[in-house]
């Protein structure tokens, strides 16, 4: 996992609640056995019509939103299927930070495992930012060590993230390697069972 | 006296391998179920790092998501085939038991776990699949995980887990005649919303829950994730013990009696406290039909789609109705369907098929409707055929298939075409779930069966007595 400390990027607004992982990456793309290359299929049916042509009205396709790396979304982002292909697709497309009022539990974990920072933020703040982002004018600096988001040319806001998640993201640590250091504990548990 | 505990606390405490302040707990995993779609990248990760599977004996694999449900000898989709073959190779290389496509234990992972007695009270169970919550019906702590976590469990047999909050979903009273476990869980989700369980493990309690069969309990726990809860469970009781007795992977004879005693002791203690409690009255639940694009968007059969202006999120509602090609205030019984799917880990067990078949016996599927029945496992299929259930369905014009996930997510050839409208016994009505542009209405098996005959939704509570209501349309 790639470490992430301070990230600056353009933010894009998707003002919808309950964006489920079936929309983020539809099932026909889950047959691949690789971890990479899913970005081209991100939000596939929202992004492309039945002939594979871009739908001009969809947020990701608007010229002013190209190159965005921060996603602002509605509540319960990432609900539904546990498919980790969802964060793989978001990351591969170029998203490193997702800001929403709430996240589904499994998606939240899956994002963290892949170096995407899921940030829970008050809905009123998000709505305000969305209005700016919709004009393609929202640039944010996300400072993970300081737990602060700075709007370029505007306010600075604090965000919460559990300390152990933050530590892993900042260092890009591999969970399994860390756990394997606890081999003695695991073996002892198994022996006592 | 010891403090009263919930079953969730009891299971949790028994599984902590390592605990540090301000960190999640490291939990031991007793059973890891694996399927073809969410595992290849995990095995690849093990290989890249020269790691092995720590406990192949606690790991069990099957193919379900991708498998064809007919003409199994030829898999036309090369990518699907590759994925299934990858699982075979991975299981062979890492020493994991696999119920492959032609194996008598093959089936949807959440159907075969309980069927084989792998699922037992008190276990921690994970699978790279969000409907792992199904196994909670047995009083197990069972939840879905992502592929990185699958890899973590394969390598370490443990998971880092934050202790969840506890939520008591209390179901008082009794379900009325003709009202099913599916209607109950849909009503719960539409009453409290698709995220009321986020951050919680739910325990379903109350009189109505106690009187459910194990298969009905599985239907309820299955959809916990649609309420946002990674896990939902029910304290074990005599119904649980009776179901498990004699199954392949449970202890036998005296050892079973001993196990049963320890299982029953797991039940939530009288007076145990939960972080939150919600209550619903089973008597008020009517047969449900989902009308929108998430499982919280449901109405009773005699109700209508909602009024847009009444909603807190009118844009979301408008988008859902537009996708579903429905009007606001549209009566549910006026919605015509052209596809029917009876199957999925929610409703593909023997009792589901038995009940649905009773609705269609001696009747014919409405012209223009394509109806398929996909048993949840090879075992369910065999038993149903022994009972002649397949014949009832086939005589009525249903297709009778091999076991798998099938039209629940339409990864194989079982797809609802664009613009098609399906009465489905599955658990998700998300946009495109059953096929690009397809519209899904979630219902119970009985409601799906009746809709197949009539070509639109009808109230099963009064339906059995009627020959046909289609004259009115
Ligand atoms: S039947 Fe549907 S919900 Fe259940 S495991 Fe298969 S795809 Fe998932």
C-alpha cells in the first residue's frame, strides 16, 4: 500500500446518497483475477451509455472535473457488496480521498487497506463544498498527520480518523506483516482452544 | 453475580487473541468460507509474499457467483472460466477443501455452510461476501470482509476488528398468516432505513423471532447488511440445536449433547444491555414489495409508491422512481412484471421452494413472463426433486436450474434484459443488479410465485383462494 500523508487535489461532487458498490464497479468486471486496471470501469453504467459512449451529464465526464482526486459524496457511501474491486477502481481512476457524511462499514475498511482516505464530515460542510465543486473550482489540501483539510483560498477544517488507521495510512504499512509478529499470541490462543 | 451479557459480548470475549489499548482487537476466526470472485487476488498476495494458508482445515471453498445454472459442461465465458479455474488451482496449492461445480456439496456459500453443519453457534465466521451475516441465524458472529482481509485471514486466521456496538432489533407479537420472514426483514429495513445498523452488530430478539424456523432465521439475518450491519444474529435455542443435530460437520452422539449445552449457554442473558434498541410489531407487517433502488424502498402489497414531496431526499427518490420507470403514488398491485427469479442466499432453501411451489401447483406462468427457480445448493435441488417440487414448477412453466447465485447478481448468463422487470426473492434491488437497465422488485418466494402466475403483484394472503385475478388487468 502506498503511504499517504498530505494530498492536494481537485474535488468533485457526487450529490447522491447510498452510492452502492454495484454502481462503483458493476459485476461484469469482477471476473478479472488481477487487482489492477479497474479504473476504466469505475461507475461504468453511470459513466457510459449502452454503446460505450460517455454520458456528458455524468459528474466524472464533465470537462471541469477531469483530473479530480478527491470525491465528495452523500451519506452511506459504499453500501452493499463487500467487493474490494470498488476501492481498487476508485484508486486506479485516481481518487485518493473520499469525503462523505457516512460510509458503509465494509467499504470504509476496504478503502483504508488500499491507501484511500475515507473522511467523515458534517453534511452541511459537504453541501457547501459541493456547490463550489460543481463549478469545478474546489481544490483541497488534505493533511493526514494534522487531520486538517484546507480549502485553497478558504477555510481550514479539522477531521477525525482513528489513530491506528491514520498511522497505517501515513506509513503505508502491511497489515499481515504486522499481525505475523504476533505469531506467539496466535499460537497460544490455538493451543488453549 | 456476573454481569448480564449479550451473545455478541460472549462470542467476542472468547475470540480475542491480542488486545492493546486504543487499537482494534485481534480476533480469532473459526471458519473462513471462500468463493471464486473475491479470493483470487488474496491468494496472489500470499504467493507474492511467500506466505501459506495458516489453517486450511478451517477454510472451505466453493464456486457459486459465476457458475452456469444450465449446460455446465461448457462454460462459454472465458474470463469466468479462468476465475473458477484459479480457485481450483489455489485450493489445490494451499490445501483447501473445495466443493467444485460438480461436487455434491456445491452451492451458494451461505446455503451450504449451514447445510453441512460448518456453521455453528459461537463461531466467528467470515467470507469475502457481505451476506455472510446469514450465518448469524445460528448465533455465530458472521460478517463479510474485503479481499485484503481475506488474505489476512488466510495468512493469520485472525482479523483486526473494532468492537462493534450492539443493537437489539426486537420483534414483538406474531407474524400474520401468509406473512413471511422476508416480509419481516424488508419491513424492518424500510422502517429504520438502510444504514441504521452501520457500526453495530444486530441481535434479533422477541417472540416472532423465536417462532421462526432456522431457514426463516437465515432469511432475516441474511439481509442485516442491507440495514448497514455487518453482522446480525439470533441467540441459539432448541430450534437451532434440532437443526444441527446429525449434520456432517457437527459433533456426534455424546459430544453433540455437550456441544448443544455450550451453544445454549451463549444466548443473551436476561437483562443484558444493548447500545441501542429498536422495536417493531410483527402483527403490523404485511407482504412487502420493493419499488425502488435500495432495499429500504419498500411498500406493503396493498400500498403505493411514495409521494416525492413527502421525502427528505426528493432527488434520491425521483432518481429511483425514474430508474424503475414508476410514478409516485402508483399502486403496487398495478406493477406488471416480465421476469421472476426464485433463488439467492436469501430465499433458495428447501422450505422456500416448497412454499413457492404450493402457490403455483396446477397453475401456469403468465404468458410473456420468464420464470426461473434456482435452488441454493445441490443438496436442496436433490431433495426438492425427491419431493417432486421440480415437477410442480416445470409443469407450471418455470425453468428449473442447477445451484448458484444466478440472477441475484447476473454474473453468469442469467440476466434480466435492459428495461426488464423482475419479481425477485434476492436481497438487492440496486440499479443494474440483475442486468444493466434491469428493474428489481424484492419479494418473498410466495409473492414471487404468485406474480409469475398473474404477471403482476398480488396479495398472497388472499391469493390462494382465487383462481385468477388477471381478468382485472
Ligand atoms: S446469492 Fe446473491 S447475495 Fe447471495 S452470495 Fe450470491 S450473489 Fe451474493
